[in-house]
C-alpha cells in the first residue's frame, strides 16, 4: 500500500496485490487521487490494472485510467512471435518482449532502456542512473535504499522531459519504497504498509 502526497499533503493511494496461481504470477493495482484548490477539482485520477507473468516474463497487461473524465487504456499481449502487441490510447503496434512495463514496483525496470507506459501504451526511451545507497525514513521506519533517477532519453533538457522520476528500492528486498517527481509541485509516493 502506498500513499501519494503533493507538497506533503495526502491526495490519494495506490495499492498493489500479488498472487501466484500455478506457474502464473498476477499483480493487480488500484490507484486514485484528487487535487483541489479552494473547492475546485483540478485533477481527478483513477486507475486499475492487471499484470500477468510466466517464469518472470510479462505475458499480459491491461489497464483502464480515468483522468479528469478522459479515458485512457492499455492492453499488452505477448504474441506467438515473442513480441508484445500493444493496443493503447496513445500507441498501437509491436515492441520487443524485453521492454519493461512502467510499473515502479518491479525493480527489473532499472535494467532497461525502454518502458511501456502503463496508462497509455506509448513506448518511452529511458536513461537510468544509479545515484547510490541512501538511508531514508519512510513512515517511521529506516531503510537502506538504492536510489535511481529515470529520465526520458529524448534529447530534451531535464526540466522538459516527460519522464523525470526519482525512485528508491530497499537494498535487501528490492521492495519499491518511494518515488518522487516535480510537476507543478512535489509529488511523492511513499510505502505505508506491506502484508
């Protein structure tokens, strides 16, 4: 379970559930947040998704997202040619099966040069820089973390890149513990509970 903060104010939650069934591994998630100012809703966001893996390989993904009443979606299927077929609200086509899904819970994303947007399906070229080990405090608990910086690999200056995210993982378990980015304020995901 994660909480999402904007400028240190709680605005929403994002929960992930993990389940093994036979040789398949399922990850379902539900997230929502709302940003309002003086009673006016500036952003209303709801998303739900399902990831399915077999032997560590993503074989299926689907998501539905509603952002300010605009519907976005993605369906990804590993086809018989061992390629991803992507049907998304901003991209339809094929991709290599080695591309990561842009889901921060999965530490494997740090090893890749591309990710599939879990909201719209577009393929994002990325550079990942390891910033070192850092001790951080989350919800009253100290973590020894691995700190990474994700940037769009699109030739634009850092402030104009679509992907510009700081992500921290627990150095022992590789559990995603925090993520932050700046866009009209400081957004921060923080781990609050693991069952």
